[in-house]
């Protein structure tokens, strides 16, 4: 692929739903000249409560769609569950495509925590994955990690169900133990699903002001920049690729209205959303 041609092409981003918008937000901050195609696979969600075979099949189908329909130059898997289940296989099948995944921020949390007690909120699929267990094992002895599967929370956020979000946040943080800065208390909370940053205000009321929240969007954005820079594929301001601000394309296999509302609510953008079918 010629460097100039690649530089003008879009970056593909996908999630099981609207949660990946938290990653897209970080990508746009880090890479303001780039074009992005975002796919919310809401018609096949939630990934976090489905088996690996389902998540792998969807990840492959979406990658093929993004390559065939949008000629993407890089792929960001903006979903912890899909990263854990499918990214190794995606990299094997598409060796020439830069692929960036996301993982719960356990390493920076272990370093940042003063009490060395770290809470981890994630989907059951992420917590049960081999990739997550390997990450956890690599940090043995560096901190005590309190793992909390949060069934239903991503779905509640997906549907902007405030009542369910409040109830789930209160229940799951309550199940994790005490939050605070005293010995034995959890002082750092890893938001291990891309949906969860959109419930940060609600979580804050449950865990207090002193608890640090860590999410994965910014590291993903920095890694995406590194991979593109290494190949000479970064878009440049002088390239005639799109009007300002950079072009954004939003697609969903679910409700276009739901994704449109989420983009407006969380990214403060008024956009058109395409309804698509990815079998």
C-alpha cells in the first residue's frame, strides 16, 4: 500500500454497541486529522454475555465489511470482550492490517494505587477470558485485584436506562467492598468495558471522590498513532481528505436512532447514522 494513499484512508472502529464511542472520543483527540468509520454491532449485542464463538464470528464479519466497504488502513477493536476473544485470530488472518485492541488497565492501576487494592469492573466474558487471566497472572503480587462481573450494566448503558444504570452501579460497587484511601480499601477502579466510562458520574456517587478511575481509550489512541506513524500512514493537515472537522461515518446493525442519540449525548455531535446488515 502506498504511504500517501494509505494516509488518506479511514480507520475502522467497532464495538458491540455504543461503548466504543469512549474510545473514538480518545482517538479523535489524539488523531484530529484522521477519518473514522465507527460500527456499533448492536444487533448482535451484548458481546460480554455471549460465548467466544459468537464474538469471534462477529469480529471477523465486521473486519471484512470494513475492509471491503471502506478500505480501512487500520482497525481499532474498541471492545474489551472482542479484544480478549478475537484479536489474536484477527491479527493472524489480516497480517498487513494494523490492529489495535483494548484491555482493562490493570498495569497502570497497580502502579498508581497507594493502598494496592484495585477494583476491576468488566463483563463476564472479559474476566473469564484467557487473555485477561494471563494479564492478571503477570501482575501477581503487585496489587490485590477485586474482580467484579457486571452483568447487565453495559446493556443498561446501551439503552440509556438510567434506573437500571443507577441500580447496577450501586449493587456492583457495593459487592466489591470498601472504597477509600485507608489500608485495605479500594482506591483505584478499572473500568474494564468501554461502556462503563459513560456511567462514571453514577459510579462516582457510589465510590466517592477519592477513588481514581482508569479506562483504556487514551492508551489505545496512542498505540494507534504509533502504528500508523511507523508505516508513514498518518493523515496530514495538508492532505485533501475531508472537510474540517475530519469525516466521521457511523453505522449500526441495530437501531440508528439509538446510536444517533448516543453520539449526540456523549460526543456532542449531530450525525447521520447508516443502518447496515453484516451477516
